[in-house]
C-alpha cells in the first residue's frame, strides 16, 4: 500500500467521522446557525406560549427532535440535528407554553436568550 492510498483512506475516514458522530442525534442547533429565526409571543388569556421557527443552516442535517427543560427561572430549548434523510427537514416550527415561573427562554447549548418576560 502506497502513501497516497493511505492518505486517501485517512481522508475518507475523516470525512465520514462527523456523520458517525451524528448517528446518536446529539448535535444541538445553535441560534447563530439558524436562518429566518422567529419567536412569536402568543397570549392565551392567563398564559403565554411562544411559537419558535427557523431553518437550520446545515444543508446535510435535519431536525430530529426538539426538547425543552426548565433550569431555574429559565426555559431551555434544544433542537437536535441528525443526518438529512427522507421525511426530515432542516426547518422547524413549534409552540411551547411558558410557565409562570419562567423569566426567560434560552436556545441551544450556548443558552442564547431569545425571549424575556415583560
């Protein structure tokens, strides 16, 4: 095996490595990687909900799941990405109720503030 062949094999392994890492759907979308990002406040009488939408700026990835978790007085939204395949898309739109105890809503592992209670 020549050095050229070994180099090609190494480049192939490195090219496939990110896809293998995404197999468990652990890549979290960050606010800076979203086009057409929009947060709309929906007033439902005594309660508030947010409609959050956008398009992941990763052409080879698609949204696989969306999770929310309360962290003290914040609500954290995590949008998970995985390899694009039929039936999945990079765009997302969902509504999330905002409990009275929540003072702000944050997005991604970077916890970017996307909404603050007035």
